[in-house]
C-alpha cells in the first residue's frame, strides 16, 4: 500500500507498510494481535527509517492523545503516548509548567520523544527527555502490559528509552515538567567569526544559560569557516516581560528567527549574517515558540528540497577531541560545495543518558540537512561517518537513513545487550538495515 502519509519527515527512503492499524483507546491496544513485523508510528517526524516498516504493520498512535493525570503542585504528568508535545504545552503552559526537554519541533508524540530519547537546547543542564521520565507502560506481543520505572522492570525501562520503538508499544508515559514564570524567553543572539570562536563562546555560555544553540554557515572557507549566530536563552521572569512590553508600547518584541526562516536559504543566511539589521550582539524577550520551534513556523519548508527528499545527518564528537575533528568535517562539507540549508551546532553535557541506545553523550553535535542527490550525497556522508568513527563519536539513529551496519555496531556497543529486551515481533526498516 503506497500511503504517502506514512513516510518520515525527510521523505527518504520511500518505503511503505503492508497495513496500518489505528487503536482509538488504550483498551483497543490490549486487544491487538502483535504478530510478525509491527512498529508504532507517531507523527513520522524522524528523518530516516526508524519510523518505517516496509511491508510490515504500522500502528498509528495518534488517537491515543489523552492526559491521564496531572498534579499542578508537583508538575508530574501522565499521558497516552500518542499525544503531541504541542497538545501537552497547550495544557501546561497556562498553568506555569513547561517540558523538561524539547526538540526543535513540537509536532512529535510523547512516544516518539521517548523512543528516540530526544534532546533539546538544554542538554548541558537537563540531559535527554528520558532523564525526566518516571514511568512507562509498555504493551508487548505476549499481550502483557509492563509497568517500567527506574526500579521496576528497570532493564526494560532503560531499553525502551531510546529503544527506537523496538521493545513494544508504549501506551503511557509519566514525566516531570518544569516550572516557568512566563511563556516568554530572554534570549541573547551573538555573532561569532569561526569555529574556534564558537568553542570559546560556548564554554562561557553554558555556565550562564540553560538553553544554547548555534546556527552555522557551512559555505565559507578559510579564516571564517564555521562562522554563525549563537542563541542562548532562559525562561523570562515576569519583571523582564513587563519591562519589555513597556519599552515596546505593548507590542511584542520582534523575534529574529522569523526573518531568518522566512528567507530560508543559504544565501539568506549569509545576507542576514552580514546585514546591519543583525548586530554583533542583541537581546530579546520572545515568546517560547520562535526560540524553541523556529521551523514549525513555516508550513512545509521541508518540501523545498524537492521530490527526492533530503537527508539529515547528526553526529556527536567526544568533547576531548572535538575541535580537531570538527575542523576536519567542516573542511569536507565546505570543499564538497554541497552546502547544507541548515546547520545546527550544539553541545551535549555530562549527563549520562538513561537509555541503552540513547544517542547523546558529552561532546559537540552537528545536525546538517542535504538535498538527496544520490551517490554524491551518500559518499560525502560516508566520508563524514568515517571521521566520526575515528573520533570515537556517534550518529543519531532518529536522523539516519543510510549509516552502515558496521558503523552502527561501533557507535552502539550496547546493542547486543539491548537485543535481550527487544520485542521479538517488533521490527523496522532501520532495524533490518543495521542488525
Ligand atoms: C524540525 C525538526 C526538528 C527536530 N529537532 C530535534 C531535536 O532538536 N532533537 C531531537 O532529539 N530530535 C529532533 N527531531 C527529531 C524528532 O524529535 C524525533 O525523530 C522524534 O522521535 C519524532 O517523534 P514522532 O512522534 O514523530 O515519532 P516517529 O518519527 O513516528 O517515530 C519515531 C520512533 O518512535 C517510535 N514510537 C513512536 N510512538 C511510539 C509508541 N507509542 N510506542 C513505541 N514506539 C513508538 C517509532 O516506532 C520510531 O521508532 C526533529 C525533527 C524535526 C522534523
């Protein structure tokens, strides 16, 4: 069945399930016969094939989107796994609670957040999403529901966080929210001239701000290789927000990201970078959405890559040798001339990820988009993987459609241990490619 609704975000690879099931209630899940090759599908916002199951069964979880429990005193929340981060935020933000960790889009499900153990701009202070999960209810093909916590069924808990959907059907997730005074962010935007300046700025910023991220230019060679814009922020206080409104006569401060993304091309990046409009240093009070989710504001931006789709490639380099290897990789990218539309540079802190297969570990991570141009693109990414492997780094399975089996096993030495907890009837196109 060629159902284009069940591709991944980057539309590559184009493979299709044999059938799609739609449970409406948790009680429907208990009746599912999970035979053969099954996989849950959230919103398909992964880049690659972790959410695809060619010729197998997909279970669309998005009707399971209810909040089960919420404690306004403690910020502990329990939801069905098909709920989106957007739906959670709509409920919690007016009450003064925010997600402990959020990726760069709010259009993903809670199940997807757990299965890829997603990270956000605050990894250096908060670790991954899974670090804030207190309980998972997991339905497996033996028709039993396992309640998993750090103490109960703890191996299954750890295998399911970052477990790429292979340990069973996550029915519900309980996790801890964080308290916020306002739905606004205090943000500082700082231009930096090259990769070395990024490393200096990053070291200083991580001590001062819970959220940090940079957009980098990967088209410029020489002394300015790796120049970019560093965006560091924190949740704004009530006083900061009211002062900002007074200064602006009640108008909302202009979020820089909006102009950034409306002109969403490499050229626009450079234009903005050099334009006087963007000074070397600026501060803003902005709503949380443009800071956390700039890409969500442009509907269908990913279609700009054309019918063949694109690849996103995200790796982490270990902290100790990241400068040397990041320079090598930037040279590969710049010299290839295959400039990426969007390149995001960010660091991961000391927090040990709770999942057996979680991707983040201490170091610097780079996420790059490439238009899919066949062999040329694949060869460049293979060359980068080789450098990543040499550095002792790793690649993000949630954003992968082509890493080799050998590289996967090198990057994830815990995979053999993980297999003990995999559900025998769950599978994915990604799993069959790398196992
Ligand atoms: C614009 C954009 C920005 C992004 N930024 C980031 C980022 O900053 N950090 C980051 O970590 N990721 C980021 N991502 C990737 C995205 O957050 C993850 O791929 C996420 O897992 C997608 O969730 P989903 O609900 O769409 O799940 P899908 O993509 O549909 O599935 C992802 C995995 O979750 C499994 N799964 C889903 N629901 C269940 C369930 N109920 N039970 C068991 N398994 C389940 C699937 O089987 C699959 O293995 C970004 C993606 C986009 C499009």
